[in-house]
C-alpha cells in the first residue's frame, strides 16, 4: 500500500502575460501541514505527480500568523490565507489559485499595489503633526469607541473581501470594502476626524461608497471578521449627512 | 478636492435609489391596492376604481412626472449599474449575494414586462376608447389565458421582490441600518412587506378571472 500523501492542484502562470496552466503535485503526508509549509515541501522537490521536474511554485508569505495578508490565495474556491489554512481541514486534491482580481506576477503571486493606491485615494491615514508643534498630547478615546475601532484596525489589506466582491474588479473603479472600512476607522479617531470631510468627499466620487451593491460577501469572507457591512452602513449615514451639508449648508 | 455635489456620480446613485422607493415603489403599492378591488366586480371596478382615477385633474401630468419619468430614469440608470457588476453567486452562494444578482436580473425582466404591460393597457387605450371604458373585461380577457396569467404573476413577484430587496439594500446605502442586527430585523420587515404585497397583487389578479 502507498504511503499517505497530500495532493495539490496548482494553477500556474510563468509571466504576467503568458497563459495559465494547471500542475498536480503530491507530497508525503505529515501532520500539521498548512498550505505554506506544503508549498515549501514542493519547493524542495519540485516534481509533478507524473514525475517531471519543473520550476518551483512562486508565492508570497511573510508573517505566518495571519496578520500580514501576503499569502492570500484561493484555496478550494475560497479566498483565505495560506499560512492559517491547515491541510487536515481541507478536501483533497487541494486546488490553489491566485487571487483573480489582481494582476498576476507569477504562479500564486499577485500584484496587490492597487489596494495601497486606493487607500491613498481615500486619505486612509491620520495626520498627527502639522507644519508646527501643536503642543497637544494624544486625544483621549473612550473604551467603547476604542473597542469598536479596534475591530477595523485589524485589517491587513489581504484582498479577500475584494476577491469575493461582485462590484470589485480590475476594470472597475470601485475601491472595495477594505478602503471603506479604513475610512470608517480614520473618521472615528479624534485626530483623524479633522479630515473627515475630505475622506467623505473621496468616497462620494466615482468608485466610492455608492458603488457598493450590498451583496455582503465581504463580511463573510473576511479572515479577521471585520464588520465591513456595518462600516458601509455607517459611512452611508455619514455621506448622507455630508450630502445634506454640501447641498443646504452646515448646521452651525 | 472634489466636493460631492460637484461630482454627479454620488447624486445620481442616490437619486436612483430614492426614485425606487418614491415615487415608483409608492406607486407600485398604490397600483396593487387599486387593482385588488377587482374582486368587487366589473361595475364597481370600471366606475369607482378606474373611473375615479380617470376623473382626476392633471392626470396626464401626474402620470408623466410621478410615474413615467422617474421610472425611465430608474430603469436607464439601473441598466448602467447592472452593466458594471458580475455575478459570482455560484462561488459564494449566500442569500444576499443571490439577491444582489436577482435584483439586477429582475430589473431587466421588469423593464421588459412593463413594456408589454403598459403597452397593452395605457398605450393601447390611447386610440382604443373601449379599453378605458371597460378595463375590467380587457384585463379579464388577457388574464384568462394561463400563459398571460403566468406572465403577470412573474411580473408581480419580480416587481415585489425588486422593491422589497431594494428597500433592504437602500437602508444600508442611506445609513439607516448600520448594525448587523438592524440589517437583519429590517430584512424580516421587508420580507413581511413582500408577502403582503404579493398576496394583494395575486388577490387582484384572481379578482379579474373569478
């Protein structure tokens, strides 16, 4: 009888412009393997199931504890992190594909730089310094607000929510649920709220919040369980009020 | 920095959303209530339901500005929105993702249904006075054909779905429901509304063929 193996089908692509193809690999079974360690085992012996020696599979990984987001890929049809996905929980053969909404660099490695440029579009940062020293300490935040903000601060820009979103895609302007959640987080910080209006105007332009179709896949695939649809609802309210201010003037 | 009112994108989307509820959704509810009175018979329906409506002053203006123009905008811009979406409910078969797709499909189907529905009654009635005088018999003739009954039933179910799912989705877009619980309870209320409107519409359809 043959020894127990782990079977993987991997979608490969040699260059950003060459056609994709599938290759099957089998590695000896070992308890506790995750997708990254399985890919490492393949890298040691890059031999396909039918015995051909091939180029090792390219993929990205970094932290190995589901906080950096680098190893996101589609595992058996679902976007998730390779490092925190245990082989023992999966049906075999395991299908590995790169995220489909981002340009492919090679094999399972994609270029997610659009996430960063979209975060820049919505001003997803807090300006703690001005042009001069403002002689003010850090503002206080209530434990309740801090607790809520913390949920959103866990975003690691992994791309899973964008992968599952029917409104997000390379040919579309929509910035995706993660950038909206970042706006929610920054707008609710006492220092960040100084630029609330600029952020709201940014998400009220093309590709902004009104491109959300409320399919709510994002909140279901998010590996960090970030309440993305709540962020979208809260920003819906903030942008409704901003529209009223823009149309009719401020309240004070 | 681009202000929201200097970029038509946001305002157009919100107008599309608003028109779906008012006046179009409001009209759909009125329309289903109005026609549910078919059960009181040909005489009552022709005189007190259709006759009362046709006796309204400024009826044509109301039809154009409250029904036709908002509907054309909602349908036209809806097609633009639907074009920018791709279905993935096979990969992610969750309820709201299916409804996301059905919302777009039903929008297109309702548009086709309305072309027939409005053409058969209001437009044809422009040069055929018998239709206006005895709308009850006109509808009775049409709905007695099981094929057209099923067509109307489909049109009814899809329209009610489109309104109620739109109402659920709209509450998030406008920021009325933000928490997951609020969104869930609002979904239950919208489902209840859908059941009531379907019952009302079906009741009206059956009233013509009783």
